[in-house]
C-alpha cells in the first residue's frame, strides 16, 4: 500500500529514539522520549493558494526532518508506523 499525502502534507517514517544515555545506561521503553526526527517518504503536491496556484513544497522526499514532539498524526500501514505532518510542522531539515 502506498500513501499519497494531500496538499501541503508529508509522510515521515520516524527514526528510532535513543536506546542508551551518553553515559551508557540502557533506557527502558517507558523512559524513552517520542522521536522527533524522521525521514520523509512522501510529499504532497503543495499548498493551494487563494488564486488557485499551488506553492511547491520546500521539503523533498528522502530528507531527514525534525518536527514537534506532538505534531502530526500517527498512522500504521502494513505494520509500519508513519507520521503525517503539515509542512509547517517541520522545524528543520538536516543537511
């Protein structure tokens, strides 16, 4: 199954959270923070402006992005977890 986001939405595959601290302590699942970094797997066509033209998205497929901890909607498709975000929910793109 393939996800096709609409308008200015993007589909992100969250990257796993840190499993150990900088001191080497292994964190249990209950202590791990929600991931706020992921890889873009699909991008919508862009936001529709008032004049009917589409603004092309600034985020490209394959980019690694940072987003807010509670941003977007979590979905599960064919056993894989994804987040669907608006492009405006992206805080930064990793280069």
